[in-house]
């Protein structure tokens, strides 16, 4: 039900953005409602995956789920020249009803389809032998996720502006954003499939990805366009592509409470997604884009350290 409610609210938001918005205050109101839609949808999807997808395929399922974010970014980018610049930008939001129609048609089939396959003896033994996480482990992981998405979301939002400021043409900056999005899609799905093969929570892998992302973000602060390309691929494929295995790890650590832990995980990601663009923009405006990239790298490094600490507590 929460997935239906979240998708329905998202459709209302898209309709409002296309038909109603004509000032800053109304825009912010609908964007806040959009955040509420995400808060409803993510926990519901975590429950759906944990109950409807076999355990040996849940990593891939969460990877595909999280890959929808860069896919949506790519689609939105394509909508600018094909819809917004031809028939008007408001019409681009009208196509938001298409995903809702797909959810209405397909979700009942998934929810009422085959139940998850029984766990293997090895999976049962691992689950029974696992020490319950300490009380603050979940909050520590959520804080690490907030810092990680603070770094990545700021980079993602201001990537094209950074590229143009560092000497790229607007066209090449757009291609760079597309390349980063594709790298993020491939990595999210790939790490999910990898997690299915190795089993168990993946907090060590998440910490390593955050560290690699932080190092490559630091390259973006140097001001060289070649290094900026490397920084973009690293930021999108390592620094931002861990969210699928993050949800998977939370659900595997708390298998009896998938919705609750996904809700807390979503809150951490939401804080970072809100703070990242604001902080990156403030630093870029008052200092430089290079300084903002270095700041993002610092946030990513702190996120890696906190995630490694959280892993010890799970």
C-alpha cells in the first residue's frame, strides 16, 4: 500500500509542477511533497523485495531499484530537447503518469507472485549464528549514508556547471553527466549481483566504495578537465552507487524489520540529498568549484570511516 501511496503522491507532485507552479514558494511546496513520496515508497519497496524476491536475488533486485535513479536522470535529460524545447516544459511533467500506470498494472503481479524460495541450510545457519547488531549500529550507518550522499549529490547536481567553469563546452559537460549516469547504473546493478554471490551484509564493500569515491572527487578539485572526467566516473560509480547494497545490508541485518530499517536508511539518504547541493553551491559560490569538490571529497572520506566503524557494530 505504501508503494501505491508514494507513487500516487509522486504523480500529484508532477502534475502540480506542470500545471500549478508559477512561483518559488509553490515550487518548494511540491518538491517537499516529492520527498514525502520517496519516504513512502522506499520502505514499501524494501518490504516487497524481502517478501517477494528469493534471498539469492535480492541484491540484484535492490541494485535495479537504485539504478532507477540515474535512469530517471537520463530520461529527464532526454526530455529537455524532445519535449521541453518542442511543445513546452510543462508537458514534460505530464508523462509522469506513465510510471504510475506501470506500477498499477505490474505491482499486483509481483506482490502476489511466487513467494521467496526457502533459504538454504547455509543461509539458515548464517542467519542463526549472526550476532544481533548493537543498538547504535543502524544510526551510525544512516549518518555515514547522509555524509556519503551529501558528497555525491552536490557533485551530481553541479557537475555540468563545474565542467563548464573548468573549460568544457556545455555540450561536452552534458555528455559527461550522461557518462557518469551510465557508470552509476552499471555499478549499482553489478554490485547487487556481486552481493548475491558473496552473501551477507556488504558494509565493508560500501566503505571501500565511499573511500574510492572520495579519492576521485579530490581529483575533480584540481581543475584539470581530464582529471574531472576521472572524478566524475569515480564519483558516480563508487561514491554514489552503493545505495542498493546499502538497503540490502540493512534488510539482511534486520530481516524481521525491513520496512523500519529501510525507513531509517532512507532518512539518512534524504538528509544528504538535501544538504549536498546546498553546501556544494555555497562553497562554489563563495570560493570556487574546486574547493567544493575538495569539500565533497572530505565528506565522502568521513562517510567511509563511519561506515567502516558501523560494520564492526553490525
